[in-house]
């Protein structure tokens, strides 16, 4: 059960119902169990939209929100109590527990869904639901057909379907104080894990052993699972953006890039650090690293309320381009190179994404075709990088196979920003000092 208050979830539901028509209905399905092989299940992770509105961490449920007078009504369909099955799979709240512990106005067993749901749809003009959920869409067609047969009045059957994400994801984009506290805690735990990996790193270990150090720290801090697949890429593997094999040996003279974040009650941390396997940057590694670090610092400075979401990216690519010219990796005038986006030869992703219940969290980046402005309560990453492929024949061989990314999580505040992941070093001297401490 979540440490967030019942009031927090109730306020979220109220805000969502207040954002749609009074005669609409909103359907929010829970996640379902997935099988890894035969009868072994993957660890269950609740659907983020459903989790955001309920805190109810059971599979195969359906939340129904009915806006209207007196704040509307909240109805949940969930698995019934079953003492025989609970011996094998654990306690279920059931409909009674859903009302007593999770603030539902009414709750039913899933066995009653086909009988009760058509009645809840009756007289509603529009249904908000995830349109890409084929299973829900198939059942919804049956419920509407059953309602038509029952009342024989088309005006009593909702005629319009609309994507649930429109109103819901705009709400999720702005984090409440309680959410900010959870993301801050995830960031702090993630930072502790990165520090542990830096202290443990040395030539001869394998990437998966640094992954184990990361995951151990997560678990000891209360995070049972990482927020996403942990990336530990040494040498040229650091040039693969979503490398997760984590199987190669760490070699002296190489860099290692770790992108890893803890998840606490569904909320993600997301940190990337790059450091030398042997604890000391070479001259070329330091030179390229300092360019990325300066780009990140410029991007962080651009995280201000009222600035465009794209402002940090623009600041980062300007510094990256200048640095690439200075190091001889690009040739030409900086302004011209920026105009033609020449930096994309070495920087192939954007600088930021939203962060929250999903590591790439929901929320529109543009409005009416224009980048939206940053506002207090938004949380985003800042993660510039440079990647020089091992087979890039355009550059001196001494540069090839280096992948460097530096990532932190930022909360937009009323006066600027707060770096939520400052607990892990990123200055060259500080990294080298921490790694030396680990060897001592």
C-alpha cells in the first residue's frame, strides 16, 4: 500500500473529473500479469495511470470515474477475495477492502463487470479511455451493445470515445509536493547507488558486477526494482544508447557509462555518470568529458520557469558544438555547424525528457506546434552526451569508442530549479577522489 495519503489520491481523481464534461465517464484499466515462461510470472508493475489515481497495486482491475454532482462517484471492479488462492498468491483487498482502504465509493467483483458496467455508462455522452488498449476496446463494444439492447435509446448510449491521456497526462505532468518528495527520494537513492559503483569499479570486473552493486544499493534503500533496464556500458558499449547486456569485462584505460535509476512507489530516478575504469581520466577522456560537463551545466542553467522546454537542449548543443570544433572533431564556423546540426554526428538524442511515474514520463512537450514553457512542478532530466563510434573513420583513432553521457534530474521551482540527483559527483577531480577512496 502506498505511503501517499488517501487524500492525495482522492484529490487526483477529483481534479481529473473536474477536467472533463460532467456527463462523461472515464475508464482506467489496471495492468495484467505477464508470464516469463511456463507458469513463472514477471514481477508485477501496475499501470502508471491506474496507480496514479488509486494506489491500488492489484492486477486486472478497472477504475470507473463518474463526474457529476457532489464531486462525482468512484467505482472499482477488482478480483474478489479467495482464501484458497490467497494461500498461494497473497492477500487480496477485494471489493470490501477497496472501499475501506482505498476510498472507493462503490466496488464490485470482476465477475459483475459485464452486468454492472453498462448501467454505469447509461446516459453518459462521452467515454474517456485508453484507445490503444485493444482488450478494453473489445469489451467496451460489447457493453455499449448490451446497453443499446437494454434501453433501445441511442441517446442513452455514449457515442463518443476520447483518449484518456489528454486530460490525465496533463495532470500527471505537474508533480504535487508529495510526488516531489518521492522523486527526490528516488534521486537520492539512485545517487547512492552510483557512488557505490564508482567506489567498487576496477579493471577485471565485469559490467554485470557493477550492475549488481547498483541493484544491491537500490534494494537496501527500499527499491525492489530499478525504474528501467540498468545500463553499464564499458568501452565502445558506452556508444550504444540502450545497451543492457552488461556482460563485458572492464578494461583499464576505458571509460564506463552507467545509466541507472531506482523506483520508489512507482516514481523513477534517472542518473547517468561516466568515469574511467582505472580511476583516472586520460587527457583525451578528460577533454571530451569536460565538453559534455560544460554542456550539461549550460543546460541546467536554462531550466527556469518561463523558459522553453527546448531551451536546455539549445544551450547544450551550442556548448557541444563549440567543444567539438575546439577538439578538432568538427571543422567550420560554430554558427553554421549549429544551423546544419552537425553535432548530430556525435550527439544523436535530445537533452531532456519528463520524469515521474514513468522514466520517460507523460505530458505534452509542445502546444499548438510550439515548445511549451517550463512551469513549477515539472520534473525533467538534463542528459547531454557525445558518442564516437569505434568504427568512425572521420576522426582520429585515438577518439574512437568513447561514449560519454552525464544526466541529472531537475525539479522546476518558482525561482529556478532544484537538482534532485546532486549526491553523486560529476566533476573530474571529485570522481577520481571517490574512486580512489574505494580503492583505499
